[in-house]
């Protein structure tokens, strides 16, 4: 074959090699650009979030009646409790579990509140009945009654974010205060006792709590 016939083939090969090199350079540039594009996108998202609230808003039953429930009594699961079994005077509804370390820390103070005459209703949250009853047998039972919320749905309807939590309920069954975390002497004196005082006064006078007083006392 003559050299003149080989020339086009060599030119084609060179063109292919040149084209491949050009494609490789474009691909490399693209791979370098992707992180830059992602970074710019993140910067734009962060900029758009500036000045906007970042707190997680939970669905809480605050200022609404205690959600409807039909749950077993912890001490006798053959008995089904409903809203009709709740006290008709202001009380604390405490969400607890034997598996909860902070509940164990909180428990002695709940026993003190019970000794002071505070009415507590317990909601045993996602607990095995044997563990729950053993817990109360060891540490004492501060509750006028405890209902067994094995599925945890009732606690979620209340607005639970994590045990322990406590809800202050007025004589009409309306939730007036939500305490996240442990109940102790500090938040009892600063928050819970003032709220209960206003609610008890209204209950003793057979009237609904004054809205402005509740707003101030039950923060």
C-alpha cells in the first residue's frame, strides 16, 4: 500500500486521539465543577434561611382538652380508663417509664408532691407491665392512677417529645402547661405551683380560669 493511502488513516487516528483528549479535559473540568456547584447551592440555601426561626415546633395539646383515650389501668389492665376517669380538680399528668433514666431521678420529687397533696395521674409510656409495676413497688407510687400507654400514641397526641414530661390540667380537663423534662423543686416553685394555684382557685370557686391569669401564671 502506498504512503499516500496511509496518510488519511494516520490523520484519522490523530483526530480521534485529539478528540479523546479534548473530551477527557471536558470531563475533568465537569468533575471539578460539580463540588463547586453543590457548594454554591448550600451557600444560597443558608442565605435564604437567615433570619428565619429554626426551632422545631411540636404538635402539643396545650390549651386544649386532654385527647380522648381508652387505655388500661396499669394496676388492673382488665379495667379500661377514659377521660371520664380523670380528676375533676386540677392535676398533673406525668409521662414516665421504668426504662427512662431521668424518670428515675425525678421520681423521689414526685413522691414529695404526692405527700404535699398534689394529685398526679401517670401515663406509663411504652413500658412492659412487669417492669412498670416493679418500678412503682421499689420507688413508691405517687399517682392516684396510672394508665398504660403501650403503643405511645396517647402520649404523642399530648405532644410528647421525650419522657419524662408533665402536663398541668385544669378542672375542666384543659391542658394549661407543658413541662418538658424533669419536674424538680426549681421548676415547681417557679412555674408549676403558680399555675396550679390559679387553676385551683378557679376550681374552688366553680368558675373557668381567667384567661389573662392563666397566660401569666402558666407560662
